[in-house]
C-alpha cells in the first residue's frame, strides 16, 4: 500500500512574529513586557527587525515561535532522523500496539525497472513474514523486528523555530543532504514557512560551501550469513563513568539549595523533595552494545540525555535479534529465519545495483543491532528507571534499565538502592487496571537486586 509522504505545520503559536519582535526589543527598549508587545502589534518593522537581529548572530528570539508538525506516511528512517533532535517533542504511532501489516512502505520515486522490482520483492517479503508471525501468535512488539526501515511512520513533532532551522540545515547541508525523502519534506516545510513565518527564510538560505560530499554509501555486512543474538546476548550495558564522590556532591548542592535549613542533608529528604535538582549534579555515562533499532527509539525518547547514536547508514545488516517468543516454537523460528536470511541475501546483492545501493538504509531491519552511548544525570536516571524497569515496559529496554540499575547500585548503593519501578520507589503502582498484579514479586526482586 503506497501513500504520498507529507509534512504539514498543523499549529503555530498566535502572533509569533510580534512575539519574536518583542523579544528582539525588550533588552534595549524602555517599557514593560506587556507594553512592548502591544507596540509590536501590526508594526510593519517587525520582520526587518527580526532579520537584522538574526543576522547579528542572536538566535534566541526565534525560540518564542513554536510549530507542531504532522508527518504522514514517511519512512521510519525519517522518524529516526527527526527524533535525534533533543529540543523537540515527539509522539509516534506505537509498533508495540498497532498492526503495521497494511500501513505500507516508502518507495523512492526514481526507482524503475528491475531495481524497483527488486526493492518491492525485498519489502513485500518482509511484510508478508511480519503478517505470518502475527497470525502465528507472535506479539507485535517482537514481530516488528522484521519490518524494514522503509515502513511508514506517522508522528507529531513540536519544536521552536530555532530548532526547526537547525533541522532543515542538517537536511539541506548535513547528514540528510543525500536523502531525497528528507529533501522532499524540507521543500514542503520551506514552502509553509514562507507562508506562515517568512522572516525565517534568510536563516534557511545558508551557505553550503565547505560541506564535504557524503559519498556513495555501501551496505555493511560483517558476515555472509545472519548472526542471531538472543535476548541474553544482546543489550549489554557497561557503566563507563560515575562521580568518584557522589554523596559529597549531593551534600554540597543540597546546602546551596536549602541554605539555612534546620534539617541536615539526608537522602530521604532529598528524594522526598518535589524538586530534587541536586540529583542533576551526578552524571553517569554508559554504553549499550547490541540494541535493536526498535530499542533505540525507546532510549532516545528520554529527552534529557546526551546520546550518541550511529547513522542508520552504518548499521551492520548481518546482526539481528532473535526474540524468545520466536525461538520458543519451531514453526515461528523457521519463518523468522527464512525471512531474515532471504533479506540478508538480497542485501549482499546491493553492491552490484548502483541504483539501489544509495538507498540501502531502507533495507535495514528493525531487529538489526547497533551500539549506543549516552550520559544521563541521576534525576533523569530516576525517571528512566522508574518507567523502563516496570513490567509493562518493552522487554528489551526493560532489560537494559534493570542491568543499568544493578551497576549503578554497585557504584552508589545508598542512592540507587532506592531507585526502581514506581511500585518499588513510591510504594504504589500508577498503572491502574493495566497493573501487572505482581507488586509483591516485583518489590522482592528489586530489594534483592545488586
């Protein structure tokens, strides 16, 4: 099923030009904030002022203009490109709960003849196998590992104008400049910006001089046959860096935050606070080796981190996850292996197909594996672990969260011994009727985790 990709600005804050012009004036103009805004209403000098300030290098004023984008039937490769922008908010259609059998996939418009037939055989074969696994009772969250990275995604994205300019710059002159699908979306957005907020156009006309050509990407296969990793073999967590004296840092931060407080510093008081900013002073870096592309999307949704994710173009097509629900039954396993091996054999042929080789990222499977690195502070870790160690979290990211917590407890048991899912950390389950119903079992597990 084919549909035309589309991006539409479905919302922009009211009076965005007047607001940004007011921001440009407030630091150098007499009068209060409300009066300056009123003077900006229908002021014919607003646009020229914004462009002048932007040209001088002061970009923060356009952060007051906020756009919400609806992306329809773009490839999940585009979704991955977008969600790496940390100052944006995203909500995507879940592959855990939605059946993607009939939602289609992206087809590059320049493919024709045998190249087009080859592309369709690859994609149709994987969608057929995905449907067969669903019919065989494999959960959607595991069947999705067969979906190629051409499959259609739909999502919402909200970002301010400065981040939007940065995104479009990366598409035009950076990592996305060799991806026609991204160029089409950039064209659509630029046209809508011209209609809604034309003072951004000067920011979009950047000089591309100095950008090096991306070159012709080559599919990466480290083995002539697929290499399957089980749940126990994939998602290896390694804590690389932790503060040497974390309690000393917390105590110093607590003293500044609670200057003159009668109560001395304690972890109980800190964690009981509605605003435990002190936790943000503790930074922890770790790697996850062998996480699926689907698993990466669960990680990057946590916005307050510094995550390093390799380009999809560099993914090793040979390495793929083998979920327990598939491995447990011979018929499911045979169907999964047959689909993966057929796809792998076709990827090995891509280097002889110049028209297809440049699109090899669409031939990546959601179950292919990559290595990532990230740094989170203890406050974000508290939230990450609370959500992702819950029994309702997807099993791959749950395994990562639990193993990370185990290593964090070894590093600073006094603090991280109190971290865990909500039922453990807060003494209650927030899931309501969706609760796993095994609270006593979960509590015992996290009490013993070390």
